[in-house]
């Protein structure tokens, strides 16, 4: 790969402070980008105000800075590309329809890998936009991609998802559409993120094909788990990171990411830890792993 042709990114949602799981995704995507002499974009996914926490965006920027992350250019606020998200929505209109099904109405439907499988109730109703969501028809699409860490992935979208929402009933653009449009606008070539997003990647790959956007290379890193197997998350008591103990937490993140840092690296400076990590980073140590002990 020639210098500069790799564009990676980290895309946290400002729903709360960064936690250890997000630090792992940030480290892995950053190190992988730098190992390829690539650039690394930071995008704050602030397009879901009801789920956002006051001050979280600033807090995320401050904490990433405390860890010594260096992103290229200004941090991108996803809300700035609202117009492009809506243009993409319009460009997909030959494949979409309006739907007024409530969550409650759908609750009794079969569940697939991506949650409730939409049975197509509104597909031929030709509803006018109003108090409605917009869904995209999946037809008989089978999405496929080769994940750098998790191998070949395939999904029959009709069976596991059904037609899915790309504009919500509250008129907010759904995550899958926004993420695909923004990665495309930023020329992202490689996406390294947590395995919790592995199966939803299929919807994103499907949207890329509908929009004529190229599919980036994906690598989904394992999730960090407590000894009892529970995923580390806010719900299971993982604390928000404040960056006060950045060196020790970075060194610990590298250990959890199976990079085998030398004993004592946690006592080094943040700069020295990054220097070590940039020299030794080997993402393939995570190949095939779905979870790693925190
Ligand atoms: N904003 C998403 C999250 O914080 C991640 C998006 C992505 O990496 O594609 O879960």
C-alpha cells in the first residue's frame, strides 16, 4: 500500500464518556492506520440527540487528547453532514417506502440476527411521508464481506433483518445510513471497530452497494469481557475513562489487545508507550478472537 492511501477512523457516539471498550477500538484503529502510514479521522457521531449526554463530545475529545491520540484534521461532527445524509436518502427513493408500524406492533414478529425481522407490512401501501419511518427494501440481497480478523461473513438480509429503517419516525437519519455516507465522504478505506458491530455491517455493505459507494476493508476486534463472560460496558459497571491514568490504561489496553507489552510499560510515559506500540503493533494477534479478558 502506498503512503497515504490508507484512511482509517474512530467514530464514537457522544452518549456518555469513553469506556475501556472504546479505548480498545480507538487504539486498534489508530495503530493500524499509522502502521500503514495512513491517516486517522476522528468523527463524533452526534446525530441522535435523544441519546446524547450533555458535554460528552467535549469530554471524548479531551480524554482522547490526554491519551495522546493524534487525529488528522479537525474532529468531524457527524451532524454537519445532515444535508448529505438527506441527499443520500433521496437518491435511494426508488428502493424505499414509508412505514407507520409501531415497535409494539412488530414486537411479536420473529427475531433474526439483527433483531425483529420486518415482515414487509407497509411495503405495498404507498404511504405518504408523515408520521412515518423510511425503510429500504432488501429484496433477496445476500451481503458478503471478508473481515480481516473474523473471516468471511455472509447474511441473507431478508431472513435476518427484512427491510430496515434508514430514516426514523422522529425524522432522524438512522445510524447505518449516516455511517455509510460519512465514511464515503471522508474516503475511509479501512474500518477497525468492535465486534458488536460485525453483524450490522451487513446493512452497511448493502447500503454501499445501493449508493454505488465502495466497501471499505473491515476488521472487527474482540470485545473485552469480565471474568464471568459479561461484556465490559456501562451496564456492567465499566467506569468512564477520564484520562487521569492514561499511561497505565494505555499499556493495559495493549495487553488486552494481545500485543504483549514488556513488564513495566505502564510506568513509561504516554509518548514512550505510543513509540513502543507503533513499532510493535500486530493486529493479526487478534485474528479469530470474539472476546478477550479485560
Ligand atoms: N458510533 C458508533 C458507536 O459508538 C460506532 C460507529 C462505527 O464505528 O461504525 O457505537
